[in-house]
C-alpha cells in the first residue's frame, strides 16, 4: 500500500458538508468543511436546499484534492433517509429536500398503518410520497423516467459523476445501507419491493440502482483525474466500519445530538425477521461487499447532546457545551439526583414518544454541579439501555464499547458510561468516524486492504476508560435510574400509544 491508495471522502451530515483525505494508515487529513443548516419552515418540518448541498460538495471535494493530492478513489458518507427528487435532464431539484428528522408524514404513516402498511416517518418512503404528491401527483413524469429520487448518497454520487451534464454516464445509485433505510426494499434481500411500490404509487423508473458499499460504481467526472467512486455508506454504518466493527459482535456508539449504538452481527439471515426486535433494536445492513450482506442491529437514543444543549441554551447554567465536564467534576456524585434524557421521547428499548424528560431527587443542597453531573450520567444510563437491548436482540455480548461523536471528548460522561455499562469504553481516535469508515470501504475497493478483517485491524483507540466501581454499586445505581426512567414514561399518554 502506498500514498497513491489515498481516498477522498465526501461526508454530508445534518448541518455541514465536509471532505477529507483518508490515508492508507487510516489517518484523516486535509479536512475542509462548509456549514449547511436545514430549514424549519413550520413545526415538525425539516427541509434543505439540495442545490446548495451539491455546490458545497464540489467546493470541499476540490479543496481537499488540491491540498491533499491525487486519490485512488472516492468514498461517500451521508445522513440517512433524507430525500431528494430532481429532474433527470437538468439536475434541478423539483422541491426542497426533506430531512430525516422531518415529521410532516406522521399522519400518512398512521393512515397507511390502518391499511396494513407499517412505515416510519423518519425513513424515506413517506418523504418521497410527500414530494411526489406535491410535484407529480399523477406520477406522469415519474413513470416516464423524467424524475430521479435519491437519498443524500445518491445525490452526492450524481453530483460528483457530473450530473445532468454527464448524460447517460451520470450515476443514479444508492448503496445497500442507505436503500435499507428507505423502507422501500424487501428487508431480507435488499431489492426494491415491487408490490409495496405499486401500493404506494411509486414508479420504479424513479429509483436508483442498489450497489455494494464497497466496489467501483462509476467515475467522479467532476473531479481532477476522474477517480472511481467506490465506497458508499450511511453515516452510522460508516462510523461502525470506521471504528473497526466489521467482525461479529463488535459494537460502537455515536453520541452526538442523539445517540446510536450499532453492532455487527455478521452474514447469514437478517438478524430480526420482522421490524423492531423484542428489545427495541432495528436490523440494519452494516455493509455489503461482493454482493454479500453483513448485517447489524441499531439501538436509538433520541436525546444525548441535546440534553447538554438544554443546559446551555434553555437553562443557561452552562456557557458552552464543553464546560459541562468541568462543572460536573466539581462534585463527586450527583447527590442522588437522577435525570432522564427524554426531551424528545424515549427510543430503544421502550419506544415511548409520549415520555418526557425528568429531573428527580432534587434537594436544597442540589446545585449546578449536581444537576450537570446528573444530566451526563443520565445520558450514560441511556447508553447502558442501548447496550443491554443490543445484546438481547443480537445474542452477542459486547465486551467493550467503542464510541465517537461530540460527547466522546467529555471525560466525565465517558467515565459515567463505563460505570453504567460495567465494561471498558474505547474512544475513537477521530471524533467523527464516519469519514474514516467511508474511506476504509473505498480503500478496500482499490486494494489498499485485502478484506474486511483488515479494516477491523485499523482500529486503535485513542484511550480506554475502565469502570472503577463495584458490581453491587453499579446494580444499585442502575436500579435507581430505571426507576426514574419509569416515572418519565407515558407523560403524554396519547403520544405513548403511537408506534411505528
């Protein structure tokens, strides 16, 4: 392997677009980033300007290559489920893109549920329906092949391949990890579900081809040297690969605004045959290489860093989010104060959209440090929820947990997480492992690595944090926190009764 095996990665998140060079030694260099904030035109609606996204993609990609030199391939990592429809002939979006957080289709999901079709508002299916109903209600243009649908990976690949100016050479693809999150595929085979498409009035001509997560799919004609596009993955799967979790049972958690714990469960049958598992996790495609699918499970925390932002922006007891660790460190314990981070409801394992945040056990002696520590420990206990649920649904024990995301730099939180889960926490060498993961998948395609086992071997934690308390103390704390969680559940009963 040599420097010529370097990979350009374009990583499109919820609030920014970045590009970087991933070297064969798994280092990430020459990162360039531009903000790209979504719009919220009405409550529950989240939109973005897909044309501005395309412009930002090209700008940061060109900057990274100019600074970092030629590359052997291109990888793409992206926010999942966000949906775009554009004209094939011109490349112009027909409407604003709809973000993954958008909830405008909750009513549609409930109507479809009554008809026996279970879809979630945070996946792509009903977002696509909303755009088509507004711009092509008769499906005339869609059926004629005049329109293209894609998630963000599809849009980025189209843009890098030259878009409308490339004619028939323009890429219209999505990888298996992203296709699975649309809810428009057969969940076992990850091919477009024709009977479902017919029921939903979605013409097949609108949809991209489903490709592997690693392997050449076309060329980036818009970039110098036209390198091959050869690695694509949704953000959480990219982070899973970026933290070396390509072997059965290995797991990572990303603690950002929310939290996701993803565990690799290997090849073979889909890990959960029908939707959500008994412990509240979802089956995912971890990655697909050489036509072979590696599966995983995903556990979801709706509020993680959001809880720290609440302390900063709404309670004004923190000046910055980074200050939370120093403030919490001013006390050794929270003084039996317990916080449940259910500001947006609870995800795995209970999936209660009517749950609300709770701060329990306050006394006259509870001060700013105790409250901040309780918030960090509450997020850590939600992390323990995700670990327990993942182990229950996957059947694999998580011996140690690898973590990335903004909260992975918070020493008090990481120590609390190690205590809550009772096992080592391995901190990723890069704060956001999505870029690295997409680079590794593309590197595998160009021969920089021989196998997914080689990808696993690239992981070297920045630091390992061990739990220090006793099992007895840990069990007592866990019981106290679970009691608090139960009090936070079903705060709004009518919302608690909704399930997707």
